[in-house]
């Protein structure tokens, strides 16, 4: 029988372990008081392990002698254990006190983490003064309590629900597993573990992770909240949120304000968001519905929610509002969109927003509209349950709503009468109304209309007269056509481009069926100084030579203004891109997307664009080579001395280019080549024939993320990529069947390789901390990954990877003294492996 089952030792270890797991997690962060306990526990474990080893070597008889002679040491250890218990009891009382505090101690967290919190400028509607006097009082008591029991100032104070650098959210059911809870905590705070680790091993990892930190944990079902705000304090907070300063104005609005505070139940967050129209606007979307940042921004601007800031675009200010809502967890970003471009609203927050805006906003089936409240509504969002959309008949009375959004994925008919009832509409979204083939004539009578959204609709008939809507600044997916011959009809296949020329307030313009557009003047767009976003799409069909030539000519005439920041060209079937892409007309361009331009053999020269941050090339099926002309240099176009190509590009995505074989970044004649003998490795200069030295062109200095997906014929990455793209952190390559080697990329920290059946070697990536390899069945050699910490492999790669995995583990053990974490992907889940 092993000595580990000895009753005194087993009982003590079990009790101490229960304390560490059940309550000690709270106090582990008070590291100074628990260091001695941690050391003592390790001594006990070492004692037990030593006894077991001696049992194996000398047999039971000799072990009993050793154990008897070690009893004095054992009692010494036990004595040390009990010497620590008073401190644990004291700290446990502190933990109990902490449970009684409200989770909304936002101000304390803000003060303590001011140096690390992301600094963004917020609108005055969203200043984070969510803490009332009652909460502030409780916060001060907490600080007093901590400082009374701790010699040094806490590094970090965190309460569940506040903005923390690291948070752990746990759901504990009535029946729970200790090791499962510990693993969940470790996973939330970013600590790796093995699936077969014991409770003791997991506890030690948690202790190490929170060493030198102060950690607080509260339980939602046992929290005793601080006293709710009094009506007077709540009115004071609401007044600050609404910028009410004049004494007379304060008194006039006090009665109404007190009613609002009473409705909010004394909760600071509820009082705060009552003044945020941007937040309330999100309640117009059905529960669980995806919201797009671009849509919200344009709607907020049209509604007048966005304050004008000096030297800043309204779109930029609105995006800051959006980021603040994300930051305060009022909106939940879609994790699959790294730029937070899509989000949802939590059902509870949505109910709050609906409650606060119920008199002015409606979202639901049209049958639920209250006849008596129609005159008060300012925003209507209809989720039709039937095949047609209509509003109740209210006689000659007009509804003063400014927003009408119809959410429908079913065939839906929108009746003409609805627009006559809503003459003050500013935002009209008919997106994805599948039965909407004809846009109604009454739309041209909406004189206040600013935003019209038609994406996802099969519209093929539109009314004439849209050019008279002078306030329009946002048109999404509107069909265009040539100049109408019949002047007596009221509808047409699409809007003539020249008919849109009078809309000088346009900020965003998206046109579809562009192959039907007729010739236009070159100043059609260039004079629209407010235009920021432009999308041009053709229909993916077969075209005659004449149609190809006409479309190329129309695109060439469509010169954009210097203010343009977003450009997307889709399904363009011309053989060459318009030349204005390679000129200074796009000096402000930030986003460029070229999708399914299947007839263009060469990519446009966009390397000189000074502000381009995001570039996506998608579906370029005829492109075989990406050469130096893409970076705006080459034969006949020598690179300027000291020039920088793609000076601000951060994201570069090449997707679905099936015939791409070669990608180079340098010129062919008299040009710098990374493989040239004239270039000294790491040198910034290049020698000419005469011996003079000139600076070579810099490439992609700010590139952070590169994705190359479904380019099965691409044989190699650009040679100079590792030398020039010194800011590159993430490289993802998928379905590159001919790629043999990934090497010499000095800066990347994350590498994802998938479905690369020809890949044989990955080497000399010194900064890679995470490697994910999926279905690369010929990858036989991986080395020189000195900083690798996490390795993810698919199940089918275990055999081919076993030699180099062993080498990586041995290297990691030598460098770091630890075991490399290896995870195997099998049956749609990861399992840890050593």
C-alpha cells in the first residue's frame, strides 16, 4: 500500500486541496499571503513522490522504515501547513466581503487600468460615467478593505462585468466538476493545459498564472448589490448625459427626468443608455438579427445622431460610436469578422432598448401596430409574417416616421399606399425583399429621403424622377440603364447615370447591372466632393465584343473624386481596368476590392496608393502572373529612388485565383532581385553598374495580415516578402497545391497552412508562436521555430508529422524547460497531446 493513502497525510492534503479549489481561487491573487502555502503544498507533494519512489526501489519493508524515519519531517511539514491557515481564513473573509459589492464597479477598474485601457474618443452621449454616488461609496470601501489587508497597492482590481484586460466568465450548475471548472478558468485567462491533468496540477497552473496579480471573483447568484440610485442622483446623472446645464432648463425638465429615472429602476446603465439614440436605434432589428456596421453608420448619420467634429468625417465619428457600443458590451461583435464589421445585440439589452424607445420605435409584425400610437412613431421596422406589407388605414393623417426598414427573406409585396402614408421618411430599407420587382412611383415623392437600400432585391423597374430627391446621400444597389427613349412612360429598366448627376450630396453610391449603363460625362462623379464609397457591379453573363468595348469605355469615363475612400468593382468583364485606378485620383482610397473581374489578365498598378490599408483580389480567373507592374514599377516604369510600394497596406487577401502561377515584387531588367548576387542580404542599398549606391524600393512596410486562398498553381511566395514585410504577423495559406516551401519570414507570429498537398518544408520562422497545419500530407520537415508555443494538427497528419514534432518538442524543452503544447484536430474537436 502506498504511503499516499496514509490517513493523516491524505486527510490534510484533501482538506487543503478543497480550500484551494473551492475558495482559494479568490485569494490566490493575494500572492504574498499564499506563497508560503504554495511552497508547502509542493513540499508535501515532493515528500509523497519520494516515498513512492523509495517503495518501488526498496520494497514495502524498507519503505516502512524510511517512512517511519521521515515522520518527523512529515510533522514539520504539517506544522508549516497549519501556520498558514489563519492567513487563509482572514483572506477568505475579505473574499466574502467582496461578494457583497455590485459588479458595476466600473470606475475603480477605469482608475486602476487607465494606463492600459484602449484610448478612443467617444461621443458625449457615451461618456463612461455610469457610476453613481452609491456605487462610488461601495468602491471606496473596497479600496479601504484591500489596503488594510495588503502591504502593497493592488496591481489590478477586476469585478465581473467591467472592462478588464482579462476576464473569466463561468457557468456553474448544481452538479459541477472541480477539474472542469479549473480548466474553464485557465482557458478564459489564456493558460494552456493538458486534458489528462489532475486537479492538483491544474491548481498549480492557476496559481502560477495569477502570481504577482490581485484577482477577485464574484458569483452572480450570490452578489448583494449596492444600494440603487436615489431619484435625485439618477436625475443628476441623466442631466449630465444630456448636457443640461441651464438652471431654468433643469427645473423645466426635472419632472419628466424623474419619471425616466424611476422607469430605469435606479440602474446607472439604464439611465445612461436612455440618452444614446445610437444604442436605441439597434432595437429596430429583430432578435438575433445580424447588424452591419456600414448600415448602422449610414442610418445614424441620416437620422442626425452623429455630432459634427472639427476636421473629422461624420463616418469616422459614427464608427467611433459603434466601437464604443462594442467596447461597453452593448453590442456583440461577430467573432468571424476580425474588424467587428458585423454584430448582434443581446436579447436582454434589446428588450431594454425597446422599453426605453417604445413610444417612438416599433419592431415586429405589422399586425401588432397600435393604431393610436402611429402618429408618435418615428422609426418603424416591419418583420412581415405574410406576403404583403401595409400599414393600418388612419385616414388622411400622416405618420411622421423618419425610418422604415422591412426585414424579409420571404417573397414580400410592398404596397404603394405605404409611402403616401409616410411622406417624412429619411431612411428606406427594402433589402432582401425577394418579391420586389418594381419600385413604386410614390418613392419619388419622398422629398426628405436620404438613404435608399435595395440590395438583394430583384428590381427591374424603377420610376423616373429620382434626380429630384436632392437630399439623397446614400444609394445602395440601384439598377442603372442607358438613356430612356420613351419619355412618356413613368417607369424604366433602371436609372440613367445622367439622371443621378444632380445628386450632389451623395456620400455612398452602389450601382448594379452597370453593363446596361450608357456613356456618361467625365465629371459625373468627379464633382461629387462628398462621395466616400463607390461600388460598381455588372451582371455575370456572356457578352459580345461590342458590349465589352462599351463597358470598358463607360468605366473609363467614370472618374471618381479625390475624396473616395472605398471602392469595389465586381463582375467587371472588360479586359483592362480603367486607367484612373493607377492615377492620383484615388489619393484618399483606404479599401479596394476587385472581385470576379474574370477577363482582366493583369492587375492594376495600385502600389502607389498612399492611404490604401485593405486590398482584396478575388476571382481573377485569368491572372497567371502578378508582376512588378502591380506595385507600380517595372520595365518602362522604373521605380523612383527611395520609393515605397503599398506604404500603408495592412490587410492583403488573394482569394480564388485558380490560374496564378507566379508572384514577384520586383522588375525584370536592371532591377533589384532578392536572389541577385549584387544584393547583400539585409542591405538597404543596391549597387548600380557604375558602383554608385541607391536605395532600393521598400515593399509592404506595414503589412500585418496576408491571406492566400485557393491558388492551386502558385509555386512560391515572393522572394522579398520576408525582407520587406517586416510588420507581417499573420500568414494564412490554403489550397496552394504547388507550393513547396514556406521559409525565411522573420516577423510572422501566426502561421496557418491548410490543404497544401505539395508543401514539404517549413523553416526559419523565428517569431512564430502558433502554427496550425491542416491536411498537409507531405509536410516532412519543420524546424527553426524557436518561439513556437502552440501546435495544431489535423488527425491525418500525425504519422507524417511525428519526426518533426519530436524535434520541435526537444528544441522547446531545451529552450524553455517546458513541454510544447500540441493539439490534434479530430472529429470536429481538439484534443491535447504531448
